[in-house]
C-alpha cells in the first residue's frame, strides 16, 4: 500500500514539477527577449508584415522601437537573411565602428545591395581595402588647408543662405521643413568643398543633381525588406530598381562633367 501511494505521488507530482520548471524557464526566456525585440515576427516571413506596414516610415518605426527598449538594441529577422541587429546605443556603436571594427565586417549580401551606389568605397568594403581607404581619408580630412576651406564654406553658406532663409520665413510666419532645409544646406556645402561648384539648393526649388543624389541614397533601402527578390526586379528593370539606375546615371553624369571641366581648366 505504501509503495502504491509513493508511486502515485511520484508519478503525479514529478511531471507537474517538470512542467512548472519548463514553463518558468521559457517564460523567463521570453521576458529576456523582450529587451531585444518588440516587433512581431512570423515563421518563414520574419518581420516582413511589419516592414510592409511601416515601409513609408521605416526610420521612424525603427526609432520608436529602439527608444522603448532599455538596451536600445533589437533583433530583426527579414526573409532571405540570417538576421540582423539594430542598435542606437552609443557604446555599441563605438565598439562596432572603433574599438573592435575588425570583428564586424559587412556581409556579402549588404555589399552587393549597396554596390551599385557605393561600389567598393570606404563605406562598402572590409579588411585591408577598407583600412587603406580609411587611412587615406583620415590624412586628407586632417590637413589644415581642407579644414580651413570647410570652415569658410560652412560660414559663408550659413551667413548668406541659411540665416536669411530662416529670417524670411519668420517674418512671413510660414511653416518650414527643417529636414529639407538642412539637407539642402549640407548638399550645398558638400558640392562647394568637393567639386568647387555651387548648386544653390537653398535658394532654388532643388537642383536636378540633388534630387538624383537623394533618390540614389534612399532607393537601395528598398532592397533590404524584399531579400533576394530585388535581383529579379533589377533584372526586369522596373519600379524602384529602374529609378535607382536612372538616378545613379544622372549623378555619375553630373560628376563626370564637373571633373572634365576642372581638368580642362587645369590644362589651360
């Protein structure tokens, strides 16, 4: 009789104890995961529904998620990708880009997606190739003459373009898109420093060069949510892939014309 009771309680309570232990383990694991992921994921398609839902506000969407997470870091699972980590934690950014940058090479998938725009430049390369370009760029940007040119250029554009525009807007009581204004301000400065030409984007509706440049920067982002499908869209030359090709061609055409003009002047 005693043996039967012992067997009964053992066979009854041990499974319950195991179930409670497993429940606590998995429940605790899910709690930990919420600190690194808040967007919904689904089998096979990953975060695709959330990406499609927020495709027109992708940066706002990811920023909202990262702000709500204590670590400011999340895991993202896109179809066709092994998974990615997004972080807005300054310590993580410094560690990845500076402290241990060699441990975080860009994947072949990422490089191929950005190659049309960036080629194999400093923002789209790894290893010795990246290290050589970084060293060259560091030497160029630390020269006193270039720093002086950048300061003078920025001061000129602020004084004669940005401040008058803001004052005029204030006097008229108009609403202004500061993101658009600062993009034009930055583009004017870049063109004046790099190409010694003035697109005057602060005073005009927007030069063709700037529109093509901004579009060429924005459109490659559309490749990430669709995975390898973008290759088929590019082969068909339709939609965003066609617009990207046309925008890059316009930018290259403008830049090539500027370089040729400078070379001709140098030979005179």
